[in-house]
C-alpha cells in the first residue's frame, strides 16, 4: 500500500543530523567569506564538530563503519561541490585523529 510507509529518500533525509550538518556548512561558509575578503583562493577548515571528532575521522578513513556519519560528511562535501568548489577531506596536519576540510575556488 503506497503512502503508509516512508520511502528510502525520506528515511535517509530523516536519519541525518541536520543541526550538525547546518553547523558544519555554516563554519565552512564563514571561512570561505573570510578568505574571499582577504583575497585567498582556498580555506582549510578545522575546529568544527565533524573535524574535531575522532568518530568522523575513523569513519572517513575506513577504520569504523558508521553509514550515518559517512552520509553526513558526504552531504556537506556534495553541498559545496554542487556550488562549484573543490572539496577534499584530509587528516588535519595539526591534530592526530582529526579531519580538515580543504575548500578551493
């Protein structure tokens, strides 16, 4: 019976932690604006919920398997990629077991 049970797209959307995603996107946007203002063509972003968490680090590096966290990381990455930015997620050179967003334009 259609309409009684949620579809896969709705299930995935409802599983995401929108507060974490929103805060991550906002932190990256703020870093981009700050660097645009000073004429820099990239932003390296750390010190966020996702980058400071060894849980996200372990998921991104395949050490643990948490599909929800991986989906959140990929969602943020896709958000900026769809806006035309170059996006990579790397190990933070200044912190063990932390991530860093590298955004370029």
